[in-house]
C-alpha cells in the first residue's frame, strides 16, 4: 500500500464528491477486513483526513449559502441562511 495520506498529498485538493468517494473506498476496505494491521492503520488515518476535508468543504459551503426573502418594502433581500431552529446573531430577535 502506498502512503497517499502524507502531508501535501492531493487529498487536500479534492472536491467534496471526490473526497466522499475516496472515503467510501477506505471504509469498504476496512470493513472487508482483508488488509494487514499496518495497512488498516494507514487507511484509518487516510479516512480521518478525508472526513476532515469533507467537513471543511461543507462548512465553507454553509458560509456561502444565502437566502433570498421578501423585504419590508416588497423587494428581495439577501441574508445568511439559517437552519430551522437556529437563532440569529442577535438572539433571534
């Protein structure tokens, strides 16, 4: 097994879908149970890096999403997207 999880690898350049696909491959290899212990440890470390990459990409996407809503004068107003149940920066007031 090659060490593709070394710092500076191309995994930190993957888009979300590619990172998720590689993570799925890692999980399948680990679940298969046919890898040597050392290889399993390397796969686990690679999986952790891929999870962190996916989390970072999702956090970045969440920051970029905005919501259009009708303003007080009938025009469209752009504001940061919030999930249901989240309070705004001013406590939701």
